[in-house]
C-alpha cells in the first residue's frame, strides 16, 4: 500500500478523479488512467489445474510448481478478507483450518495461478511480515493491496499494477473537523492510519496534528474512529463509499489540500531475481482487461464484510 511519488504531470488527472468521487458519492476504479463507475459482478474464471513436475504447467518455475502460496493479511476488504465458507470466489487459507480468503487480490491471485497452471492457497500473515515471508520462501507471491516502494523493491521484484487507489480522510459527522478543507484546519486533531502503510506515512504531511500510533489492520483503524479514540482516519478512496454506506454517521473530508505521492498501485511481488516469473506474472496481469478489472472490483465491493 505504500508507493512511490506520482510525477507532477499526472497529478491533475488524479485530482480530477478525487473530485469526481466526491461529487458522485460512488466508488470508482482507476485502470490505466481511466475512471470507471462500479457496476455488476464478474464472470468467474475456471481454476487452473496443478502441474505434475517441479515447474508449473506454464514452464515457469515458482515454488513447487503445483501449489501457488499467496501471501496476504486477509483482513483488508475489499482487497482481501477471511470467510468461513467456500465459494466460487474464494481460495483456502493454508494456515487457518476451515478458513477461506476472498477479495480483489484473491481474484487476481486466482487468475495468476491459472496462468501458471497452479492451484492457489493463501498464507495469512501480518502485512508487515509479507516481504520477509517471500524472502524466506514461506510464500511464493504476495497479492495484498501492496504497492512498490524503493525499500520494498530492494527486497522483492514487483509486477505492474492491477488497480490504483488513493487516500482520503474520514471523520465522524459530529466531529469538530467535519468542515475542514485544508491541512491547517486539522491542527490539534488526532489522526490514525494503518501500520506499515502509506495510510500512516502520509499523516506526517499534516502539521500540528497528533499522529497516533498506527493500528495493525484497517478494521482496527475504523473501530478506533467509531469509538472516539481518534478524530480522523486515513482510508482507501475506492473503499470509502462502502464504509460510509455501512456507517452513515461517518463523513469523507472534502479537502482542498491533497497528499503528495498518495496514489497507491496494487502490485504483486515475487522473489528478487525471478525475472522469468515476473515476466509471466506481468503477461497474465496484462491479459485482465479493463472491463474484467472493473467488474471484479465492483463485485468485491458488494461482497465485502461490513
């Protein structure tokens, strides 16, 4: 979820996307610089069968060539979350008996596994430990709402983006900060983000606020806002409409000031030096057309837990 700064030449496009969301009050999906309103659900793809040998059926060597172990936290809807029942949208969580994972990252992981001729399983881990798990071979790929950063790029190889998001701030409707439009007007506010993510990092761009110790997961971030532990939270722009729908007493701040470098691509990660694997993953990601990405996101928004 942390990412590199977006070039200045791109900033006007992203700002217009932010304004569009505010005016429409609907979820939008940015794919290849285009903005889409969320619509109907996706047509599911068939699962790919396991390979017989050490290399996958695609001829690319990753893991044991049969089971693609996908690292994610399974607690970051609509990107990924845990459920107790299997469905056409889920894959099993290997280290949580009887549990399954769903979400946008899961749908992309299924497509990647299919393209590699492997069967996907999720390995559920804390977000901050995913790259280490990739390095030590505990997982074969990370699909977890994670964005490439220089630090992460030094430890893993990252794919092209399969969805882009941005950061907004949310407060309660009865908050003293509900009408704030500039960073200066947030002076004195206690602001909370998620640990080890850009949601926490961007808070340092606001002067004069109480940058709270981050929470480990987004549900914990939201819980702190609901119970009054903090004044404001940072949150996914794409996910905000669903949150507001569930909690109508929450409000997305209509800010004139914008965070710098806050556009967050969702990149898959594989082990450093796995050039052939990375090329194949990028080829598979490129095969997911804009309509399919849009429909998968919309369906995940509809299925995600409250």
